[in-house]
């Protein structure tokens, strides 16, 4: 499942970064979970946006850590699904603004 077109603004005190653009690609161990994400896409997009926002707001991390992003997204989505069904999270077209 592709969740494309995230535009996440950075906080004002994040030096040198105005925000990020990214597309998120999900694969599932359970086909029903993919259907669930598609059916409730706005909800799952809000979870992904929250993780991206939190990482950008974290002043203890001067760099954007892609493995931390993918792990955070996977954990947040798996908590929201009945079974931990997210197999992989891939970030595509990741760009800092």
C-alpha cells in the first residue's frame, strides 16, 4: 500500500530544515491488514504524520534518521492494527526542505 505525498513542516527551532517530503510504501504479512489500511487511510496517514512530526521536532537528533523513521512508523501502525501485520516500511522520495 502506498501512502504518498507527506509534507511535514519542521518546528521553527529546527536549524537548517523547513520540513520534509516523503512517500511511504507498506507491505503486510496479512492481506486483510492492507485492506484495513486502505479502508481507513486518513486515520493511518495521521499516525504516519505524527511519527514524522515527532522525529522532526526532536531537538536531540540533529540529523533525520531514516531507520528511526521506518521503525517508528512500523511500530505506530502495528499498534493500531488488530495483529502486528506490517512487514516492511519503505520511505521513497525522502527530501528535506
